[in-house]
C-alpha cells in the first residue's frame, strides 16, 4: 500500500473520503440531522448525467459535499450558521468546469495567480502537467508546484511528466531529467493522477524499456497515462496506444481524431491560445453526431492574455455553442467527461449527492457567463470577483528558482548566423527552413534559397533567422536555422520559453538585434524581449525558472499587453506569437524543429544539416 502524502493548510478535499466517520456523517447530513454549511434555494440545475435541466430545486452542502438535491424542506437543513443563496439570482447552476490537461507555466503566472483567474471563469479543477518547470528545475520544480497547489481553493491534480527530457535521443540539451525513482516517489502524492503526455512515440514504438517500464508501473498502481500523438498514421498509432495510453489532446484534424477514437483512445479537443482545434473537431458533434462519451475539452497552453480577457473553459464552451453544439452536450465535455478522463468521475463532474461541491452559478447559460463560484463547498467568487482570502501564510519560491540562466558566453551577431567555411564570399544557398502553420502545433519542411554575404547565410523577404542557445549547463551550443511564416519584417525576439527544455530561442531579421535581445534576456534572468534598431522596445520579466512572473496577474497582463502591441512594430500581428515561437524547439511534433544541437527531422528522430546546395558567385580568394 502506498504512503499517500496529504498535507493541506486549508483542508481542501481533492477526492471523496470513505472512512467510516465521514460516511456516517454524510448519512446524517443527507437527512438534515447535521445542519448544512450552504444551501442554494430554488435554482435551475443542469443535470449532465440525464442531459436535462431540473427547475426550481434546492441543493444542500455540508463539509464540502453535496448532501441533498431536489425538492425538500430547507428549514430542516438550515442551522444558525448556514449560508443561504437565492437561486433566482442565476439562470442555472452547473458543475464546476474541469480542464483535464494544461501547462500552468504557459500562462506565465504562478499557480497562485493562475488559480484566481481560473476560478473567476468557473474552472474549479485542473490537471496540470508541469513538464515545463520540471525540464528546468527537475523533480524539485514539480514539488514546488505540489506545495503551492495546497494554498489555493482550485483543485489541482498533477501528471508526472513522462518525458523530461522530451526524448532520449540527444536531440537537445535538457536542464534536468526525471528518473524512474522520481516517478515512483511522486506517485505517492494524493495530487498525482498519473503519467503525463507521453511524447516520445518513437521510444514506445521501438520498445524502449525505460519509458515502457514507467508506463507499466503507473498502470500497475491504478493511475492513468496521458498521451501525445500528433499526426501518427494508424500503423504507428496502434503500437503506441495499445499499451494503455488513455487519450491525447493533439488531434488537429478530423480524420486524426476519428482514428484515435476508433482505436479506443479518448480525444481531448484543444482550444488554447496559439493552437486551436475546436472549429475543426466540433463537426464530430454538430454534423456527424459522434457519441461524445470519449470526448472532452482542454486548453493545453493558455497565456495570461486569453485567460484574463476571454476566459478559460467558459471561453471554450461559448465557442462550442457558437459553432452549433448543444449547450448541455458541450457542458458534459467540460465536466463529467473530463472527470471520467481523469478517473475522478466518483468525486466531481456533476451535481449529484455525494459529489464534492464545486458549483458554477451562471447568469446566462448559453453564454456561460459566470456570476458566482463555489469550490470545495465555499464561495470563492461573487459577482465575478475573487473573494477568497489566502490568509497569512503564502507560498513563495526559493532563491535558486530565480537563477536558472547559465551560458558559456554572451553571443555576438555572427555567433547566431550559419557560416560557410569553404571560402565562399558571395552567392546563394539552397537550405531547409521551418514553415510555421499559425494556429497549429505542426510545422512543415520547406526548401528555400538564401544569399551568402561575406561567408554568412543571410535572409531576405519572409525568411527570418532562428537560433537556440543552450542555457542550463553553459555548453556553448547554438543551433542555427531559418523560419518562415511568422511575418517578422525587422528586429528580433528572444525568449526563455522554448518547449520543452527551455533553452533561449531567438528569431530575427537583424543579427545585431538578435544578439541584443539574447543578452537582454540573459541579464534579466529570463523572459521575453523584443528589439528594433538596437533598442529594446518591450520586455516581459519571467524570473522564476525563466518561465513565470512573480507579479500578480494584473501586473503581468499589462506587461504582456504592452509587449504584444510593441511586436506590431516588427510586423508580428498575432497575440500568441511567443507561444508559436516557443514550439519551434520541441523535437517531438512533426515535421521539423530546431534545438541547440541544430535542425531536427522529427519523424526520423535525427539532426539534419540545413544546407543542401551552394551557388558560388565570388570566393574569398577573388578579393
């Protein structure tokens, strides 16, 4: 029997308790013998189990549990300290929204600040995969998140990152790694529900003992295994999924999602800040009438802009309804279906007796307009305002979490360019470039021509330079290449958000601006920097692991809004540019990526040379 670690300063329930005292008290509370803490009187409830609306019923809540739902004498359940809410203030009550797969770090907020915005928008439970902070700080980074989660009313479950680093084939230089013993230790925590998205599909298909051993152990102790299988053809998907991978969030196209459903995988329909798959996949429910039991919504990566301006799961629900999805069916995907994906169907996901009392009270159902939120049986949001008091004890990150930038040297402009070393001064080169597909995680390989000047490859038109600088172990590694599709016309952008190992990535048209941007990022200990004409035009400080701000969400939101506006000066006009740039270095999503080791052919799992052919106009000897 595992020694489950459960320390929580607020006494937050993550799952139902089945000890005899709790069960006996639940029986008494359901009969009104123990008075309720909170009653919602005469409210319309959306029943996601029966797929209907129950009108003018009441709900009684005791000690974080729903103990009565229906038509009953509330006076029998009301005590002197019972809070009674008038249900006529709301159009409907619905279960708290659940995000079954998210990376908190992508918001650039600490978990504490993220939880405030999530709850304001009706999300009461998330399942976080902390592989971003784990790639920088290792198992300690995960434990920091675990500890911080215990200070917030949001229910936070965790996947153990399966791939830290994302591959074992030496395609990049990771900051940290997680061992099998780390996995076994982390599984003892109550908050941990299983193994995070298994990105190393080649490792599984080729029968790599290390990753298979982890999966076998996790499944053996009754936990789930989350997947990551973008664009895998059926011949690869079958050996990948047959070992018990539950589902994934990487279906960008309809046929891809249907193939996964046919092999028995569950599909998480992703609608994040930069990668948006809902419109494509919603046709399964709007036009094809596919059974929805194996479908759920997720955000995956959601930055502070979308989270604060547009919302979280409520944002996805609104879009789903606008695309023609039935609102109750959509709600099922964000509640009971998500709970069952996580193996938490007994605990959360519907407004039935015995479930934990996570309730969203909506002023407008089909618009999913959140008014009040109850989490763990307590009011945490009233009239759209976060009212939870954190108390005197707050979580803070240790000093060494702020010191994660270690480089061998400060790169000069020429260090970020590809040099031709065979005496060519002027000419043209045929090279492989990365084609970005906006709104998707996928990239394409494209053959282009660039010019040679003084022995260096330089860009023209829509082509930009891209480089990745190793920042964990001061190796001096710099991978160099070209990227198309971002729209950048001048200047440079550098950032320490570079999935998944989070080295420094820089793109630009001007080598001197690229150097300036990289060195500014180094000086400020991590973050985002935009440079134009040798001047920093905007920056966002992310000192915690180079991934997160230590400011409140209002302050960070202002910084990011200013940064996005400044990017217009270099012709980058989409809000999630920094998230799209961050994925250029992730060598597990087809088709082609770049790391500190160089250009990566993802499906072949190897480093490739960008240079294909040279056309010489002038040699150095001709000068």
